[in-house]
C-alpha cells in the first residue's frame, strides 16, 4: 500500500507540470494526502489524491478544448463534455468531446479527444499491421496517421487519428451524406496545438 501511494504522489507531481492555474488547490490536496499518509490513514490519503487528480484532469480538458474546430457553415456546436475516460472500452485516460449538428438537427458529428488511454495500442496495431484493418484503411490527416471506417450502406463511419503516440482523436458520424463531412471536420482540428501541449 505504501508503495502504491508513493507512486501516486510521484505521478501527481508530474501531472502538476501541465498547468499552475490551480496550483494552490491541487498542492493543498496533496499536502493533506501526505499528512494523512504519514498518519497511516491510507484510504483517506487516496481520496485526497483522487480529488487532486480530478482537478488536474480538468486542467488538461480545458487545454484540449482549444483544438476543437468551429462548426461548419449551417452547423451548430454543442457543449463540451469531458472527464476521466474510465469506461472499460476506453481503458482509462482523459477524454473531452463535442457534438456538431446541422441547423435542422438532421445530421450530427462527434469529435472526441482521448489522451493517455490503452485504446491507443489497438489503433497503432491496425496502422502497423494491415491484417488487423479488416475492411478499414489507413489514411493521413494533417500529417498524422489515421484509420478510416466507413459504411456506404449505413452512411456512417469514423476517423481515428493518432497524435504523438499519446492521443486518439475520433471523428464519428451517422446518417451522413458522405464521408467527406468527416474529413471536413477532421482537417479543421488544431493538431499542431495538441502536439504542443504534450
């Protein structure tokens, strides 16, 4: 247990390098966790650290938002949604997403950025080995490798873009007129900005 807590302290310390805007709040939580840890109150120490990690993830999400594109003409952008990507299929990490909808509400596209997730390894496997692609194909978007999935019959699909071996950007949509809409949004994502935040 002590080893686990020590590792968490180191991890939180590294995460603090992302931003100092919440430095006082975060460091206060870490100080509380240290005090509880020294008293042998390990469960309470973990709770304090989890709270600090949540604040740091909020800082990450705010930074990732700037990379999302403005809606295309005739489209509207919804609110951002984000948090820890703890769902099983994501395998952890930090995620932020936004939905884009046509003014008539008939068509929508979702853009999601997931950082530091094991999901990345499965996509990298598809990119590096054509055997795992199935009916999909590898494409390039803003100089980054991506996997395109598209169904002409369903008029739906997605693009999964790997950024700096640390992030996965997914642009997905259903009931689209064509897959060009996916590319229109994907090419407007500020990938250079995301890479500068790594």
